[in-house]
C-alpha cells in the first residue's frame, strides 16, 4: 500500500526557495515520507499554470493524510505560502484507491474535516 502527497506550484520568492526543502526534510523523515519527485514540471499535453512539483510517498493513505495535516507542516505553512503558491493533494496508491473512493473521501459534499475523520483501511 502507499499514499502520496503532491504539491504542484510556482515559486514566488526565488531568493528563499532553497530554505524550504531543508525545513521540510526533518518533518518528512519523522512521518516516513520519501521524496519521489522534486523537479520543475512541464506539461506535454494540455496546460498547467504551475512550474514545479514535489511528490512524497508514504506507507499508506492514512500516513499521507497524517503527514499533510501534521502540526509541523501547519507550523511551516506561513513561510511556505510566502515562497510558493499552488495546490496540494493527498492521493491513495492503487491498492487503496477503491477503499478510499468507497469511503466517500472524494465526495464534494464533505468538508475537509469530515474527510480527515474517515478511516480508509479495508
């Protein structure tokens, strides 16, 4: 099983972007997040307004949610939002997709807090 945290963004402050990674790495390590992608990104078909992407892999969807919603990343959010702007997603790996879809996580009627409270294990 696996879960992923994806950030697709533009750099707002090139003078401070090199500070963000070192601040994030200890948090990623604590939660068992492995960086799979940290790169400029280029659309081969269609358009995107975002120029960079970071993808973390964790042991499960629940672990990815815990990492994304961690107090440590929340504390870093103000700085991050000064340096980059884009969107983030937490995604299940293929093996967990059916359970997460069945749980109702992706239904638009739920708030983020309600989605966070759902258990995704089979």
